[in-house]
């Protein structure tokens, strides 16, 4: 079974070809290609939805051709087309959905809508060290911060989530306040390497709340207040200290809550997925805490941490292997910009 996956939920167009057998072996990534729109949105300080949709239209078919070429496969060899059905930007999602359904209709093949976060949380199955079910998943992206108990594909129990900003948003908004551009997460992380995380005392919201929910909105307010105190001529060193302190505040909360989720569930595996999972400090601290508890941590390959088509094709493949792929025969499509994962 060859599955072509298309991701277009936000500011990255991703296409991939994954092959799988019905026997349940981990699917194999044949090829994947990605176009990031970061350069285009940078001038606006954030994603402009209309521009995102138009760019997806321009990129998706050339990327599909590239992927098939690299995999040495023809279009006729595609047995199923998968696309991100939600959550995400409605217009951007519609591009992927429209192209996927048109391709599938032309080929007479089934088409499957995939939940973006399911793609993220299954993405470590394409790594050299794939996890085994069950596990706790920490999903940390630009739009979501969630802890889930994952018993198998499609069996997701929400343990806790953010009540306001996502962890990625906290990185991005703080970075924007510091003038680091968009998306700020990686830029803030780079600057943090030159700073001392103990310099500024920043809040760790809900750290001791007794549940597994998160709140990051207060952090950017604290960063703004700190910047006002430092004045307009804030030096590069203070900025680096503030970046390090901000990163540490976010990482402390993510690590503490992940450990609590592991304790509560008694599970010994943690999967970290989503763009913020690329953060080196988070990886280092989670690694240390999990090692103390004999917990194994699994990450996607670095290239598959942020949005990509491989995770979408993979999720469709793993669903198909379990008879859970919701293939549609009529090629009519809709997208679900707001779609809770436990409803997927
Ligand atoms: O999963 P993703 O690519 O897209 C969404 O589905 O949202 O995540 C993007 C988020 C952005 O907020 C970005 O700033 C953040 O992941 N991010 C990072 C790093 N790399 C990406 N945040 C902190 N450190 C990083 N190294
Ligand atoms: Zn994502």
C-alpha cells in the first residue's frame, strides 16, 4: 500500500510517500518534501492566512512530483491519498483537501482525512527508535499544548492542555516582543544559548495547580514588563539573559507536567512531538528527568518535528493497518479547522 500524504494546515506545504503492509509492521517513509513559507510571512510578523492558502496552491503539485520522482514511483502506484483535515487554517486546509480529493478521484483511489495532531504524535514511529504503545504524549506545537495518554492509534485520552496560549505561542510571542522575528521559537532558543536562565525571575503558571493543565499567557506579559524595565536600549547580553529565562520558564512547566502525567498513568514511555519538541533545552531536561525514572523518551527525527507530509501519510497508514482509515468514496470534502483529537 503506497500512501501519498499532503499537509497544508498552516505555513508549511508537505508531501510524502509512505509504504506499508497489512501485517502491522511500522510503515516506511519512501520520500518527503517540504516548502516552508516562513520567509514569505516574516515581513508581516506572523502567518497571513490568505497568503498561506495561495502559496500552498503554488507548491503542492510540484512537491508531489518531486516526492514521486525521489521515491521512483508513478502516480498510478499511489493506492491512497491522505490529507490534513484539521485543525488548522480553514483556507489552507481546503487547498490540501481539494488537491487530495481531486488526485484520488482522478486515480479512482480512496482518500482519507487525517488529524494534524495525530500525525505529530505518531511521527516518532518513523524514527530509528520507534515507541511502543501505550505511552504518554506531550504535544507541543504553535497551536497546541496537550498531554495525552495514547493506548493505540485512535485511542487518545486527554490528560491536560493549555487554557490559553500554547507553548509554541509563548516562545513566538516572547520572541516577537524581543524583536526576534517570526517564528520566534528557534530564534529565541538560539539567543538563549548566550544567556543565563537565572537572571530574570519569570512566572511558571499552574506549576503547582495539581492538575495537568498549562497556562502560558501570563509569561509574555511578564516578558513585556521586564523589557519595559530594561528600557529601549536593552543590550544584547540582557536580551540573551531574558531569552534564556523565558525558555527555562516554559521548559520547567513542560517537564514538570510531563513527569506528573507519567506518575499518574504509571507509564514508562514518553513521546514528545510538535515544533517545540525540537527545543534542545527541553530535550536535555526531559532526558535527565526521564532517565531518573527509567522512562524512555521518543522524538520524531528532527526534520519531522515541525509540520510535514510524512506524518500525515504515516497516520493514514497506521489507521489503515487497523481498519480505522475513514476512506471516503464520494470525494466530497470538508475541513475541520477546530477538531479535538479525542474526537478523531
Ligand atoms: O508543530 P509546528 O511546526 O506547527 C504547528 O502545528 O503549530 O510548531 C511550530 C512551533 C512554533 O511556535 C515554533 O516557534 C516552535 O514550534 N519551535 C520551537 C523550536 N522550533 C520550532 N520552539 C522552541 N525551540 C525550538 N527549537
Ligand atoms: Zn503542527
